[in-house]
């Protein structure tokens, strides 16, 4: 039996020997309890032994050799304070078959192991409390037996030693296991911290800027009302350096031939908005002006995020542009998952005015060929329950894809992406507990493949939209530039 304890642990030993010892003790306890007197109880513990003086409740031997049973599942509410059945002090668990405090646990073990015999100096019915439990050892011991504490549950000296060795062995094994676990290096953690900061700086969870977009129109309102507001780029993006979105700070120097398109003023004037609204019927695509501003705004935030990815600015200007143009819509779809709600399958960005349904996007010119797989993608991504760290790493990996059209230095882009991929895999192993971490990296990479298909469908539908002058003129210059045909 002792060998079994060494293999299965201390609690396993108690659970196996408890029924046997309980049966062995049943007959002797029933005989002892018939008389109900302390003298009958003492006779079963060898009355010829001398009395034992009071010993402190917390000696090291007691702590090492004490036996504690696991609580029966569901028997006790863990939030309710547990009371010692002997003295009323705070209990620490089941000890020798009863709920007791550490003091009464040690007292019972010492008394049983040394076959102690106590005599009550009073009437044999002292009420034991936390404060007076040391005054009458006889009544305290009687109370221990009355609540069900059993000497059969006390470990022998050999079992105590085995328990100590087992505890030490387990600690050593846990320490070894901990040392072998993968850990994020300081450099990897620094990259994660940078990406988190970049995301926090470029994503506003309050969506306060949405009020500056041209207003959403979900009904057959007049065209003048739909397009009355100027583009978001008139005021709120001045602080974002809107004239330098693809400028020298982000990309270095460009060929002069590209500059007029790349650095065009992105502000739609009030006069232009008014004149267009006079000639265009917005009843068909009433949400297009608002969503065009939303996408333009999101592109700028993606650019801001990309600038802060470690290593991104080391790339040639042309490669930075190629990466951003190709990945912008994919990163926007990734970012929008933060506002996507599974309950009603909408993107909720603050108030009801900015709660976007599938019908809203169809009123901006997109068909279900894009929207059905997009919603499926959002649901799947949401169910992965990604940590914010995993989310920002996935966005950075998406941007730094070496197989994007127009990328020249593919080896450098690939090395940057490989570094981020390694950090993501290490993070999942270290910080994402199972079962959520099972195949999580593979599922995240599959999401990037899904985004490629969504990107292709979006480009196809965007081209159909942009070929219609009455609709394309409602798009912002930045949207026209990023989703144009320079890179196809």
C-alpha cells in the first residue's frame, strides 16, 4: 500500500485505504460509543500509557505528516467560509475524514500517534472554541472523534517520508518542465509591445471620428441630403498628415511622374460635393459616400500602423507602396473583426447610426458574392478568440507578404514576415492555453488565404463600381489611388 502511495500520490493513497480502514474501525467505534463515557474511549487507546503534556499545534512533524482529503465535489460552496468542526476556527479542508483547522488537525494526529490519554478536569462536556481549545485536551479529543476524525487515516513515519520525497520529486519535475517550456525572448516581447502600441494609436474603439464622415443614408433620401457633408479628409485627418500619406516620411523619395497621383490633395471641397449632389441620384447607392469615407479613413490608419511595424521602413519605397496597396483591404477586414458581433452579424461602431448590416454594404455597391464569404470569414475569425497580441501580429504578417504584386526585394520582406511568424508561434505556445491553442497558428494562416480570395472579389466589384462615373466620383482620391489599377 505504501508503494501505491508513492506512485499515485498522497490523495490517491487515502482514497484507496479509506474504505478498508473505515470498515476496520467501525466495530471498535461502535463499542466505544455505546457507553458514551470518556473512560470507555480511553480504554481502547491503552489506558496504561502516561498522560501527554500539551504540545504546540504547529510543529514541523505535524505539518509534514498530516493527512488531508480532497473536498467532495459539489459538497461545499468555495465562496462560503469553512468552519472547523472541533473549535469553530477557519477550516483549511478535510483532515482525517473531517473538516478542521490546522491546529485541530495537528492535535488529533499527535494524540493518536502517541496514544495519548487525557482527563477532563471539569464535567467532561467542555464546549471547545478557538480561544479555549488548549484548556481541555480530553474534551477536544472527544470532539475530534465525534465529528468523524479517524486514526486510520494517519500516515506512518515511512509514509510521511515517502510523501516528502514525492513532493520534492514533483517540484523538481515541475521545475524541469517549466525550464523546457518555450519562452518569448526580450526582443520578441519588444516587437509585440511595439505592434500593440501601433494598433492602439491607429484604432479608436470609441469610433468618435465616424461622426465626421459624410452621413450614412439607409433610405431613399434626397441626393442633396446624402452628400451634403464634406469628406472626412477636410478637417479630421489634417492631424494625420493626409498630404503625406504616401510621402517622404513614410516611403522616402518617389519618381516625379508618380507624385501628382500619390500626393494629390485628398480633400473634397464643399463646392464639389454640392455640385455632384445636384446631378446624381443616390437612391441606388445611398451608403456609398459614407462607406467610401470610412474605407478612406481606415486606409490611413492601416498606413499609420504599417509605418510602425519593425523593419517596414527598411524596405524600399516602391516595396512599401506595393505592400500597402495590395494588403490594405485585407487589413481593414481584419481590423473590422474587432467591431463585428456574432449575435446579430453586424459591425457595431458606437451608436446605431454606425451599426452596419449586410444591407448597408449592398447599398454601397457590393454584392453577396463578396458579402457572404466576408461574413463567414468574420464569424470564423471571431470564434478563434484571438488575443490582442495575436491579432496585431496577424495584421503585420498580412502586410509583410513577399508574394504581393510589384514587390522587388522579396527576400527581405520574407525575412521580416518569418520573424513575425516565429514570434506568433512562440506566443501561442507560451501564452494561449489549450484547447484554444490547438492548431491555432494553422487556422490563422488559413485566414490569410481566405483574405486573398476576399481581396480578389473586392477588386473585381470595385472595378465595376469605379467604371461608373456617377459612383466613382463619390469615392475619395485615396480610395481611387489605393484600389486603382497601378498594381493589378
